[in-house]
C-alpha cells in the first residue's frame, strides 16, 4: 500500500505541525492551546505559511523561537 504523494501543500502542513509542536513544548503548553492562540492572531497563515519558503530552511528550534516571540508580540500588540 502506497502513501499519499508528497506535495508542496503536504510539506507546508508538516512544517506547521513540527513548528507548533516544538514551540508548544518550549512553552510547556499543549499544542492545541498554542494552535488556538496562533489562529486567534492569524499567525498560522500570516507567519508560518506565508513565510514557509524562508522559515523551512531554518532549524526547528529557530522557527519555534520565532513563532513564540511573534505570538507574544501580537498578543501584547507590539507588532
């Protein structure tokens, strides 16, 4: 049985999942909570997906730190 074909969209989705899981672990919160917070600020589409071409070349730790800092800035209205 073969798996689903690898597409650009599946790569982006996998990147988002890894970024959110890594960031949630660093924040010591459930990934679902972080996902909700990122969605509330529009950062999944507006940061992770929009800048995928650049961000996916960085380490998971770098992306996690970036999304955490960006989330804090948005939640504190510092953007």
